[in-house]
């Protein structure tokens, strides 16, 4: 059984990520032998990264409970699927901070990306790809870019079947569908 960690990259009130998450989880039902865990960063409030040691250093030993839990979630999974909004042509600060708290476990980790926003999170997905590539993750293609008022509404609800098909194509890069 393959373990998938789905990470929500927004903690805002009234966030669209909740409905995009429902879309992703709905599509995941079409895959077999997957154990899915959702890491909602709203439920894992981490301080800003300020440790004197790099997370890649042997001396690094986080003491914050949320950071320890987050690190264990990343370590224990085969693949990570980020659902990320685009904030000011990048990813959210809370997502970047969470990524910064984890060092070595990102290396060789399969990473899939579902982004959303007014421009399908084109810049946000690129920044996230650059970050995860730098951390030596295996960033998978194709990525999903959902545009407000095209594939999804502003609240993240799918507006047409293209949204589900795009998510399915991203998931196919990680998993084999049941009917394959």
C-alpha cells in the first residue's frame, strides 16, 4: 500500500482549499492501495522557522510539537500532494514555512502539485516546483492548475468536469487507477 500525504497550503478563513480538497479526495477514490492522510496546516500551527541549525544538520532537533508531528508525517509517506493557492505570484507563507522546517525527508520524495487561483497558480506552482527541486524531491508532471471562474469558482467548487479530469491526470502520475 502506498502512503499519500495531502497538504493544504492555506489557513485563511473561508478558504477555497477546502473545496479543492474535496475534489482531490473524490478523485482519490478511483485508485487502489492508497492510504491517504491530510495535513491541514491550519491544524499544525508552526512557529516561523528560526532554528540555529539547518533541518539538514545532524544537530537539528525540533522541540515544537506541531513541527515534530509535521516532520513525522512527511517522513512516513511515499508521496506528497500539495494543494496550493497562489499568493502574490508565489505560495503562501505558511506553506513555505512548513516546507522549511523539514530537511532530509524531502529528498527523493515524490511530489505532486494541484494549484489554484486567478491565473491557475502558474507562478505559485513554479515557485513550489523550484523549492521542492532544490530540496531534491521528485516533482511529478503533469501538475494541475485550476483557474477561478473557469475550472473552479472562487470558493473552490468545481465548475466543470475539466477540474476533475485535471486532478485525475496529476494523480495518474503518482498512482495507477483502479480500472487500469
